[in-house]
C-alpha cells in the first residue's frame, strides 16, 4: 500500500498566506477602481486624467503580481507560472500604452482661456 504525502502545517500556513496576499491585492484594486469610476462620473473635466490614473494603478497592481509570481516561482507549476507571467506582462504593456494615450489626450484637450468681449461674444 502506497503512503500518501500530506502537507505539513507550515506549508499549509504559507499557502494560505500567499492566497490572502493575492486576495488583498484583488480587493484593493476593486475598491480603488470603484472610487475612481465614481470620480469619473462626478466631474466631466478630468475624465481622461482619471482613466490614466486607473491605468497607472492597474500597472502597479500588475507589477506587484509579477513580482510575487517571480519571487515564489517554486510554488507554481509550469502552466500556472507561465499564465501568471504572461498575463501580468501583457496587462503591464497594455495599461502603459493606455495610460500614456489618455495622459496625452488630457493635456492636449485642456480648454484654453477665451477672450470674451463686453457683450459676451467670443
């Protein structure tokens, strides 16, 4: 009869800790996204800047997931490791270009001061 290898209490605690760290990042990103979306609909002046801020936050989130994945390579199998690595790198590149685009759009579409005469005409 073959004996099964069970995980130790220390390995179980470490696995649960990693899961809670990733869940905390997920909940923090959801919370920040909700706050930024509500700010997006609250004002119409800085919508491009808020989209760029969301992109930067997702970029930071992706880099933290990438860092955790690379530091803990031994706890993942090859498919999971490559999936996390590839999706994190893709998200980081995509959000970088989205953030740069909307920052450029924000600064290029800012309203310029208008000269109004005494009759209220432009």
